[in-house]
């Protein structure tokens, strides 16, 4: 209930991460969005001197209702990380909002992103190709899949199951 769900999406991609951290790859996200000819909104960094630049919109650090709105209305979350992502909270937040994810296949991401909730990509060209396929994914199924795996009650049951095995 902390995440807003929207079935109807706007025509922009979202990057949600600490943009100044090179391994999060905001530069790659910008290249992907431009090659796919889709506007990109960046949350998690700022360009106060150039907030809108050729289809790139720097939203800055956001939380609360504005972040929920951008997550819920986004056509897809771009998550082109260059490292072994330990979890990917932004990925789960997007899926809970019914927003599919395009992610690198590093670290935990193959465990987080399913064929119901997005695409794992191997290269920038692969990301660009998958942007065109985002409409194939159903926002309701995306949210349902995320709730079945990442709702706090489901996670607690999973932890208890592991503790009982031990």
C-alpha cells in the first residue's frame, strides 16, 4: 500500500539510483533512452544548472508522493548497473508500482526480475531493443509477481521457513 499502482503508463523511462555513483551507470541509461528515442527522468541526482537537456529530465532527490507518481506512471525503470547489485530496492519499488524493469543481469538482479516483471539485458543494444517490448508486460501481473515475492509478510514467512530448516 506504500506504492502507487497505475495501469496506464506515460511515455518516459525512469532512472532511480544515486546518479553520482558510476556503477549505477546513469550515463548508460541516458545513452539507452536516447537510442530508443524515449524521454528519461532521473531521480537520485541533480543537474541544477541544466535540469532539462535533450529529452533528459533531472528530477533531483525525491521521495514521497512525487517519487511514487514517477514510479507508477513510468513506461519502465532503466537499471543498467555495472556491478554485482546486492539487492536493487529501486527494482522492487518499480515492480510494486506495476512498472516493468529493464536491468543488467549482474548480482541479485536475475533473482529479482522475472519474465512477468521485466527483462534482463546483456548490452546497451539489448536494452534499446527491450524498451520497444515493454508494452508486452502487464502492469497488474508485474505488481502481483512483486507482491508474491517481496511483500513483507511473504519475506517474513520465507525467513521463518529457512530458520526452521536450520
